[in-house]
C-alpha cells in the first residue's frame, strides 16, 4: 500500500505520553513511532470522541491528568 504522506504534524508530548506511545509500539511490534501514532489515531477515530466546550484548551486533552495547571514546566519538575 503506497500512500502519499505530504503533511507533517508536530505534536508535543509529556515524557509519560511518549512512554505510553513507545509501550504501545513495542507491545504491538510497530516498526516506528510514526506507525504507532497512526495506528492510535485510527483506533481513536473509530472510538467515541468528546465534544469541546467553550474555553477548552489544547492542554486539556492530555493522555494523563496533570491537574488544573495542565502541562507546565512546574508540573513537569514536580514529577
């Protein structure tokens, strides 16, 4: 299957989120992180989505709950 992949998407992940992607990748013997992320996207798009409300920020959609401060340098240094 030859698919044209002309768009690049940059996503910032916390260390815990990256570890979760890598765990998924190795558990399912995926060849690359990109392949694992595409598979996770496919699974997520087939599942239930949450509709955003007014005032919702991108950081509100983390894989792990980081509390009311979201994904910040302060939260990262507390780990």
